[in-house]
């Protein structure tokens, strides 16, 4: 009996020691393990320095046509803007992913590797709407990082953020995934961020967010801070989004996104109650664009979209993101609730880039109030992305040059000009006619902005 007890005791002891040994190797707090991961991914993270030349008017007076005509114009001076950031090698032959705000519009880009080698880089493609850019250096046998999967991330998982904050190269911080699917922050047009408390600071932009297997799961992009430094709320673009953008650029030479053709609104508890919905998840369709993919599939005003392609729709931001990831021409099931019953429609996704391009647009010049603004007719895609109802008729402001008369008037991209001096401008043709007759030092303008109509009187 004693012999058997001793045998059992020895077996239990061996089992305990084996479990303890296994637990130690899997312990995320074990410094050697984290150090091994950092050592593996650090060579894949690079330092990026970019610069671009911009022309700056010597005096704002020369933006006014009167002064420019009288004095013969002003000689603009050249200024060089510089930016520092991070990037991640995603292939052995020199492809690097970073943020658009690090390299967008740059005349020169310089990449410094972890071994101190320096290479010039060229831009392969950029996507300002998601703040992603792909650049390339001419080199081989580089330490490309392993690409992970950001579709099944778990809140609470440990991560490392790697980059060059404040120009301090090869900096590693550790934290957890605080949240996933963050949107509505106003950082980019298309948002589906990973939130982390791993310290991210200026200069980390474009750096790597990696999991405990040393795989890239996100590109660090922004922080939420009142001081400019990390307060434990950082955001990264999921790597699946980044790789889809890279694939689109390789296939089409640009980023191509899907288009559904609906204008939606959030579902409040009151709306959910009135429609007998089980929850406030989903989006209520307020308008369907004529001859759009949604219209052709039979989706109607008043339907509630609850899923697209088998993925749940939580709000308008998530719906817009899900549609943007779909390839034009693909057929996907869209589940809606109609009259209390769930129905599934098969929708052939359209091409947002084709529906976004206005047939005609003009850059306004020689006008003391509106010079520097680019305007166009409102496309169906613009109505969808900016939530402009079909009852709003006017011209859409596409762009406003900095320090221009239009900027001083208060115009912003996305505004819709409805009237000028009480004359309606339902389209570009009518707008151009009104613009030709615009004289004097006083102008009244009515614009539609984010659901509100404002009228301003400008004297200049």
C-alpha cells in the first residue's frame, strides 16, 4: 500500500512540474517571451522621412481679385513641409505599408531600415479615405513581417506596438486590445479601428501592431489625446483592411470600393419600438437611390438592413464599411426586416468609384467670394456617403483651397450650395449662370451642411 501511495505521489509531482513548466512558457508576462517577439518583428519596422514643397502666398491680400488685378499679383514663396513616421515591410522585395498622412503628396521619401541602411522610396498607391499608403524601396532579401488575420481579434489579447515615436527609432510598447470595430471618430472616412492601450505617440503612425505570435494585425494610425501624447487610447487599421487595399491597388491601380445606393439613419429605441424590432441594431433606409444596386435588388424605403454578406450591421458606419470592402460585381445576401419579417435579398454590388466621379466639375476663379472652390453636380454616391436627401438640390463643394476667398467665406468640402442671392442653383449649369452675373461687394449664400441649411451674407 505504501509503495502504491509513493508511486501515485511521484506521478502527481511529475504532472505538477510539467504543468508549471508549460505555464511558464505560455506566460505572457515572461519577459524573455516578449523580448523574443520584439526581436523578431523589430527588423520589419522602418523609419520614414518625407518632404514636399508647397507654394505659400506672401500676403492674404493677393487672394482678393481686386488687389491681385491692381498690384499685378504677388510672388508666392516656396516652403518645404517635412513629416516623420513609421512603416512596415510586408514583403522581402521592399513593399512597405504606412499611413497616407505620412507620405501623401510627398516629393521625396526616405526609408531607414533597422540595420541603418537608407533607401529612397516611391509611392505605389495611396488611399486618403482609410489613411493607408503603399510605398516601395528597391532592395531584396528584406525581413518582411508575417501577416496575421484581424477578422477574429479578441478584446483583452496582448499586443505590441512598434514604431518610431518622436523620432526614437525601434521603440516597443505593450498593451492589450481594448476594443474592435471602433468607428464614428472622424479620423478617416472609412473607420473600423482596433483600439489598444499600448502606448502610441507622434511618429508611431504607420508602425506595426503585432500579436503574441509576432504577426502583423494592424497599422498604428492615431491617438485620442488632449495633450498630444499617449493616454492609453490608440487606434490601428486592421491588417485585413490594409491587405485588401494593397490588392485593389495591384489589380486596378487604385482603391475600388463597393456601392449599395441607399441613404440610412440610425435606429433609436423609439424607432425600434415603433417597428417592433428586437433591438436597435441595424440601419433604417430613409431613401433608395434610383437605379442603384439596392433599387434593382428590390430593397425599399423603410426596410431595416440587419446584415450584409452574413456580417451583422450595427450602425450606419459599420454598414458603410462592410459595403466598401465588397468588390464591384459580387453578389451578396442582404438581410432586411420588412413589416416585421426578415427577408434576404441578393444584391449585385456596384462600383463606388464610377458613381463618385462627377460628369463635370469646375474650379472657381476670379470671384471675390467663391474663388478657390471646386464644385460639381451631386452624384448618387455623394448623396449616400454624405447623407444628402434626394430633395436637396444644389451643387456639391468638392474641394476648397487653403487661404482662398472660398475658405474665408466659410465653405467646406461636402457643403451643398443651394442658393446665391436668393437664386436657386439646382445644378452646375444654373450655378455657372448665376456666377457669371455675380457683381458687387455683397453676396448672400445658402448652403446645406450635415442636415442643416444655413444662410450667410458676406460683404467684402
